[in-house]
């Protein structure tokens, strides 16, 4: 997908390589992630969350649609979880090439 901001292309690459450090490095130090009813604050919590999720679900992302206006990404997620694959919407707040918040739904 050619219209993705660099930080999102890096996030997808890190996810698909199960690289929790590179994934967390896409976020600002004070970033917040909302996923499955839980909140993860700061790079360390985000890294720990994605590392655990990677081990549990082995999820990979295939981007389908990105809107710069609404900062949303629709992606097909496949892995070792019930209902795989799913299409999820990721809502971002991106500033200065870093993700400041992410809501997955």
C-alpha cells in the first residue's frame, strides 16, 4: 500500500516479523494503546503487550485501506486465534512520525 505513512509501514513490518522492539519504537514515549478492553501506556507496556500477543496469536497484518483524513487503517489480521482472519480497524493519532495513540477495534 503506497499511501501509508512511514511509521505505519514500519509498524506493519515489525508486526509481520514479530519484532516487539521495532513495533514499540513506532510509538512516542507516552503513547497509549487501547486493545481488547485494556489500555497499555508507554513504550515498555506497549512492547510487553505486543510481545505477549505475538507469542499467543502469531498475528500478521495485510493492510487493505488507509485514510489520512481520519488516520484509520483497515487491515486483515490472520493468526492462531478464533475467527482468523478478521478485518480490524486501527485508529491512530500520529504526530512527528510517531504514534501517540492507537485504538484497535
